[in-house]
C-alpha cells in the first residue's frame, strides 16, 4: 500500500490483476491501521475486480514489532494465477 496521497498499485505500474487469486497475507506494525487498509482494498477491488468484493480470497493479518523499512505502512504477500 502506498503512502497516503499516492497510488502505486500493481495495475498502475504495469502489472495485471490475476485471473484467480488464492491468498493475501498482510503484515502490519500497527493493528489499528487495519480498518483503513480494509477500506482501501474494498475501494480498489470494487473498481478493478468487483468479483473479488463479492467472493473475497482468504486473507491473513499478522502484527509485527517493525517492518523492514521505517517508511513502510504494510507488507502484502499475494498469490495469484495469471
């Protein structure tokens, strides 16, 4: 997830949404950010992949002491099939 005010989704940087998506893992330093991230995901998928709003993929959230870089807000690992 990009910092507020920017958008660096895979779609905008030349990536494509997978035909099938299997799992998303979210790693957060502050669990309080989860509602905002969930809202951002719903908004993004509503526009770019509405089928994933109707039938969301499995998702796991993990809270950690810190992320690899100080500027990171979230780390996302996603598995998809193109």
